[in-house]
C-alpha cells in the first residue's frame, strides 16, 4: 500500500495526511468524535467490490455507526432506492463551504461537526474540498474512506486494492455493529 497521492500533481505542502494502517484506527477516531458526518459522493454507485456497489457498504456502515450522511450529486435517489434516508443532501462543494463556516450548526442542527468522513467523491474534487478544509477549518478532522490516498485530509487510507478497500469497510462496520 502506498501513501503517495493517487493524482501525481497533488502536493500536500508541509502538512500531509496521516496514513490509516488499520481500519480499527479509523473506528477509534470516529468513536472519539463528538459530532461526525459522512459525505458520500457520486462514485459510490460506480465502484463495485465483491459484486456489490460501494453504496451498499456505506449504508451498512452508516446504519451501524449512526453517523449522519450527506448525499451529494444524484446520491439521494440512490440511497432512497435502497431504503436508506440520508440526514441531508447538497453538492459536494456546498458541504465543503458549510463545514468551513463556524456559524453552521451541522446537517442535523446539533452544532458544528468536529469530524468529516469523505468517500466516493471524484478524486480531483475531493482533493480541492480537503485542501480548503485543511486551511480554513483548522478544528475539523477530515478522514477519507476511499482506497486512494488523499494528502490534504487529516487521515487517509493509503492506496489500496478493491479487495483491501472492501475489507476495511467491512471491518469498520463490524466494529460498530458489535458495539466494541
């Protein structure tokens, strides 16, 4: 597994994402967060692992962890088709802007989010959003659940195969389901 940016021109400057070497590390961070949010992008229906789309893994994770989900792009309809209602929906860039705003009370109105998990957003767009959050939302921890390393996040999984990615998501979901 590599901790080099998937997009070769993506340079993190002096501050670079910490690598998540085990899914249990991500679980511990999420459990420690007071008000996390999961942002799901349009690639969640285009990527298949073990014969099922990424969105199926994410619905399982969201239900188990009880993290509010923000659906971007056309994802609201995709979630609803599968019997899951996200906490909200808006464009990826809009959620990036709102997370920077210290006055925003979160997708559920319960106060600012202290952690934002991102997955399934096109790489180039997610890189821009994460860069903005790194510079303008210093109190927000960002975590990418993608299989591509994002240097602008606070924490990111390294570049990984689809098999490793599916395993990471299954382990994370199981750690919430088991109440561990």
